[in-house]
């Protein structure tokens, strides 16, 4: 699905030097590279503050800790996504309120969000799934109307631009009150282990977030907040400083792959190519097809026989997960997610794909007979 080795080889000298210099310094925790990466990512993302942390899941948790949510508070998020978002809501003793998504963009919709707002709602966590931003302008309007916080989950959308009605653009993560992201190796901006970050334009919030990531300290050994220990290693920051320079190029390479796939599949009646919204870039963290006529599992088996990897993101919607049964979610409230989990199939998508690989994959799919 990805080719991390191929990507590394192309920038091996730069990466190896960056790692070696951290080892030389032995400043493994909170070294200078961390501060520099935070500055550079803040500049890139158009966000005033970036605070790094241990991983994307921690970023979401830290955001909810910083906003002082209390048990029983409700947080609205998408049903069709990776578990992390709902997981931290539940872990914090908050109530996850799942909403259904759009059948074509796979994204949480403003309409479904507004229907789920109650007097207990404190926040909305839109997930910028597969590389496209959720409809942020409308989501921010709902948040304003009901006095809610918006925490963007941009783990799959580092570098994606949101396009406002007036044509102004902003980077994913810089629009809501807090943006949370991940540098898991396979993400569009990935490090060589776990990593994550929060971004915000609010000075006070930034201070509190920074303190929470480091045991609630601002001054050493004075604990003003109950915090956690969640930091980005200096080695990872040094790697990310190198890779951030290539992020736009990487996202462009993903788009070239997506266009190739689109062209090959657009006239196949039982395949639906991923829809592009008019309010966001698509940076194709995943290239996800809808496979109609009940052919999905057969197609996946066939591809496997041809040594072509494919993945189902996500096979079981959150509302059906065993660990979340106590919340009493009802299948009929999630008809789109139910449909999607039976039809989606993601194809190999990365920055190093060759024409030969693309030809083999697209020819194989095109020749598939049910
Ligand atoms: C990867 C991911 C996360 C979690 O990131 P980790 O760094 O693996 O903890 C959260 N949300 C979404 C949508 C993700 O894809």
C-alpha cells in the first residue's frame, strides 16, 4: 500500500545526517530540532502555534484535556473513520455522539452535525478523511451558533487546503480552535516511528496544551494542570524537518497517481471513483473506490492473487464496535456508513509509484470478471 523504503532512499543522505546530528548532540528529548520543526510546521500550516506530542491519538486527548471537558459532555464526530477520535472521547468519560457521513465524499456533513447538537454538546471533531477537508465553513458556523469548540482531526490531511466561499484558502488544521495531527509513518507527512502535533491560533490555549504535553508543567516541577507525558522525540523532529520540505511534492505525486486511477476506472459501471469536493484539495491519503454490485470482496481476493495489495478502510463502523456497545448506537441511524463499509476498497497510494505498477494495477482491475 505504501513504499516507505523507496521514499527514504531518495532523501537518505539528508535524513541520515539529520539523525546523526541528534545522536551527536544526545538531546533526545526536547532538543532544538523539536522547536525548529514546530516553528516550520506552524509557518507551513498558517497556524500561530504548533505543539508536538507523542502521536495523533494523544493530540486529540490533549485537545480535550485543554478545553476542560467534563464527564457527560457530548462530542460529535464521524462514524466512518479510524477509531482514535471516538476512543479518546470515551476514554475521557465524555459521550461520543456519532453521526453519519456523506455517501460520495465519505465526510461528516454539517446537516448531520447540526441534527446531533444538544444542550450537552461541547465540541465537534470533523475528520478530514482520506485527504479531503470536511466542510469547515459551514461547520464553523454551526459551532458559532451553538457556542461549540471545533477540533480538526487532520491526521490524514497534512497540507490539504480548505477553500472558503470567497476563494480564500487555509490549510487543514488552522481553521478550527485546535487542529490535531499524526506523523505515523504511512501518513502524508510521516516520521520513522510515532509522532503527533496540535495547532492553534489561541495563545492561552497553546500555553495550556504545551503544559499538558509535559506533565502539566510550565515551570519545572510546578504542576498547574494535570497533564500527561507525550512528546515528539528529537530524532523524529529532525526527520520531519527534512520531510516537511517535500510534503507539497509528495501530495502532488499522490494526485498524479489518483488521476491515473481515475482515468482508468471512470467508465467502469461497477466502480465509483472518489469524488472531489469543491471546498477542499484532495491529497489522497487514501484512494478509495466504491465497488458496486456486491463485487468488493471478490475483487479484493482477485487482486490478492495478482499480488496487488488493497485495504478496506474501514470494515466495521464505529457504531458497531464491541467496545462501544454501551452507547446504544442504532444501525438505522448510520445507513451511509453501513453501505460504505460494504463497498469501499482502497488501492495502493504513495509517492513512489511507477507507471509500470499503475499499469499493472489498473489493467488487472479493468480485466476483473465477476
Ligand atoms: C492515524 C489517525 C489518527 C491517530 O494517529 P496516531 O498517530 O496513529 O495515534 C487519528 N485520526 C485519524 C483520522 C487517523 O487516520
